[in-house]
C-alpha cells in the first residue's frame, strides 16, 4: 500500500550560508524540499542540489503565497547582513517588510509552522551582560543591521499573533564553518595568511554551521509557538581565538593589539575617506562599535528544551581550516605536520 506523500517544506534563503545548511539538513532526512529562487541561476543552483526551485521574491507577497501552496512548514532564512552601507533602507526593507510578507503569505497559504531565522544581535543586551531569550533591549542600536533584525523580529511576532500563524524564532550567534568567508572568518583567514597586523581584544560568541541547521530543524518539531531560542556554542575573547587557531595550525603571526578608542578613531578616518570618493568603506564606526561592545550569549535553552548538542569549538576550527586549505583560501605555508591540511 502506497502512503500519502509528505507535503513539501519551503526554504526561503536556500542559497545563503545558513539557509543552504538548513536545506541540506532537511534533504538528508528525506524531506521533500521546495526552495525560493529570485533568479534563473539561483534556481539552477537549488535544483542541482536536489530541491524543487520556485520563482519568487520576499517583496512580492503573491509570489510567496504561490511558493507556499501545499507546504506544511516554511523556513525563512533569507535576509541582508551588511555593515557600512551608505543607505541602509533597502536592507531594512528586505529584513523587515520581507519577513512580514512571509507571515502574511503563510496565513494565506495555510502553513502549519514558520521557523524564522532571527539573530542573537536582535537581543540588544546591555553592555557587559549575557544575552538570552528574555534580555531587555538596551534601547539603542550598535548598527543598522542590528536595528533591522530587531524590528524584523518584533514585526514577525506581531504579524504572526494577529494572523494566527504558528512561528518559532531561532536566534543564532556568529555562525562559522566551511563555506564562511566573511565576518570573523575573514579575520581568521587574514591572520593565518599573515595579512592581519592589528587587532582589538573583545568577546565574541560562536556557533557551528551544522549546529545552526540542527537548531532550526529542532525548532520546527520541538519549539513553542511564539518563542525564540538563542543558539550559541561558545564564547571567548579575540586573544583566546587567535591562540586556539595558532595551536591548531602551528601558524603564529605577531599582531599589534590596539585599544578600542584607537580602533574607533581609525574607523572614522577610513569611513570618511571612502565616503568622500563614494565608495563603500572596508571599515566603519558601526562595525567597530559592534566589535567593541562584544557579545556573550547563553544558548542553554536550546539544549534543555530543543535537545540541541553543540559541537566543540576546536572541532569547528579544524573543519573550517581544512575547508580553507582544500579550496585554496589558506595560502600561508603550513608547518611540516600540517603540510597537507591534516588539522
């Protein structure tokens, strides 16, 4: 007797770093996956990975409703994550209005649950405190990105309550792993390749990409409607991170540790110069403000209530460095013991 096929799951943002990991995790469990694509090349990529690609756009609610037709669950992992933008309004429109459109479309399509990828940055915990699910926002924003994600989460929860849509928010910290080349990963690469000359010590929180994907899937099956779950595997200082990477690879470079105010002043100069010639600055004040504030997050609720198990940070570092080596991003000469990238 042939069973009734399971309804498809829609992934929005399946070409992104987190979304692609969620898509792969769903497919590895035999789930039928449909993925939203804005363009032909994106559709080809998603189809090549085994998903059913459907054309749509976050800012086109009608296309979202059509993409969700017949789907039981929607994973919304799309968004813009950027700093130093001359005009942050397009980012805010995608992150806030686009997310509200997802909830509106889910209500119209009769979706059973939406798993929304928020960000631990949206917690807005006060300086020096540990961010968790009940943190009170400090009342001001470190960056336009943080502002957009905070407003997006507020909007998602409000729209979901008003439209009777079941939604669970997942709030990952800084996600790292194979395939990540920006943010903290970019600093690691610059250090390993001997191009990072200056650093400022701060605290950062860290999440393995596989744990981010697992947390999303657990939120679908075990998360409570209207709640959010912070995902964070480890917290350490910049100095501790550099020391860990050096021990793992055998590569050690000297860097100069700058006081925070010096770094902030340098960012102001770089930003002003770039704006003068109408270019996007590689460093800006909001980026440094976020760095200097630092972040410490408590990801234990996801362990207790969702059953998530975090990957040891040393394993994430080794896996990531191996990927860098295999793909040619790690150009520095490795010590003899690691000559083939056997981290």
